[in-house]
């Protein structure tokens, strides 16, 4: 049945006029408080009385109406290629959504499945909904065709690079990550080291370059046959490790292996177990990615170089929100984020023989 609630206000969502009546002030005074114009127009005591009335009523400003006044919607779009399939999507999304929420923005997410036509349609739909900006994210580092509509609104790329160099991008510092992996093995005394997995993609090339940078500085050259490109899956790691280790005398095989990713590292660990090679006693293994629900549960638990997916979501969102707030398009530069080490149990001192 109808009737007033405990504050004497009719049912339904409370309005700013309800707040004004309860606080004994004008509707304009309430607007000043919730539009950020109270200082200099209202005394602190009046502002506090209005906020107390709003809290009692459970009043929240209408974001749509506020957005229309500011010519903003407080919503940003996020388009990505494989949210459902990627083990890393959750981290990037959490970083983006929590950063946006801290600035009173929501994130509207669309999974294109990597289909260019769906990407174009998704951008058009987001523009129709008047989002304040768009993040375009990939779940594996690559160069991407920039959907045309992204140039009509503030836009930032995450974990990918624009083919035409037209937009700012936030990506992992892959080459530096390769250097980090090499230092891990060198510091443990390993001088016979190999790399397993990967192909000719950007991440593979950059990680190998960084790996070789550090070893070269230490006077170590990786033999050509010890760089085994076998893809990015567990089977590729098993195959690559078998090539390097099976039937090879201990003094002629690597004592440390840097793996393209954690799935490859899992294959290397399986192969070592099958061949009776102890990890880390006889062989140290370094992964890459810090894949959730996997790296920490391998035997032994995997030492790895983490991809900063959450940090990429946070950084891309902050860059976008800064552009929205200032109205200035950020320069089309590339920001590279550090890939930190996660130390576990798969790296030990090099065997003495």
C-alpha cells in the first residue's frame, strides 16, 4: 500500500528535492553540494546538514542527469579479443574496473572474439552510447588494426600496439623481462642455458633479445641449437625439453632453461620427470606469465616472470581518465610496464660437474 516512508517521503527513489525538504534548504543548495560547487556558496554546517539528509534518505545523484550536464556519461568502454578464453583477462579487467570505479566511472565490456567486423560494430555501439572513452585490449601482445571509430573518442590500447602508430599503448616490457630471466639463472651460477618455446611473435622475439642481451654481457653465447621454438603449449615444452635433454650426457646439456611461458615450462617439467632429471637439483626452469591456478601448483612450484596484466588495466584506465578530465588527447607513445619476478622452487644452484 502507498504511504510515506519513515522520513515522511513518498515511495520510490529519493530526489534532490526530497533532500532539500528534509535539510530545510533550497533545491539549489543541494545541487551545489552534489555538483562540487558548495565551497564559497554554502557554509560547512549547511553542507553537512545536506549530506546528512541525503544519507538518511539513501539519496544518490542521478549519474545520467549529471553526465548530461557535464557532457559525460561516466562510462568507459573496454573492447577485447578473448575475455572468455584467456586466463589473464580477469586481471586486466579487474585493474581497469577498479581504477575506473575509484574515479566514479563504470566499465562497459565487449568481447569481439577477435573478429574485425565485430570490433567495428562494438566501437560504433559504444559511441552511440556516448561513452567517455574506450580501451582496446588484446590478451596476447601483437600489432592490431585500429578500428576507425576509436579516433572519434579518447582511446588507449592495452597489451597491443597500433599498426599505424596512431594511439597511445600500454604494454609489458618484454625485452626487460627476458633480461630478468637470464639474470635469475646467472645469479644461480648457470652458464649452460637454453630457451624453449615461442614462435616469431613480438613477445617471443623481445624475450629472446633480452635473454641474449644479459648473457652476452656476461660473455655467454647461447648455442643456436639451444633455442628451440616449439610454440606456446605444454606439448611444445615437452618436445623442446626432450630435444635438449634426452640421451644427452649431463655435462653436455643445459643446466638452466628459460621457457616462453608457464605452459611451456609445465611441459619441460614433465619431460624432466620422465627422464629422471631432478628440478632444481640438476636442472633449473624459469617460466613467464605467472599464470593463475597453474604456476604455483606445478611440481616444483614454478619460478616465473609475471606479465603485468592488472597493472596494464590500471595504467591504461588512468591514461584514459586523464585524457577525459583534461580534454587533451594523450600522445601516441608506448609505455612499457615492468615484468616482476615471482620466485618459487624451480630454480636452484647450478650443479657442479
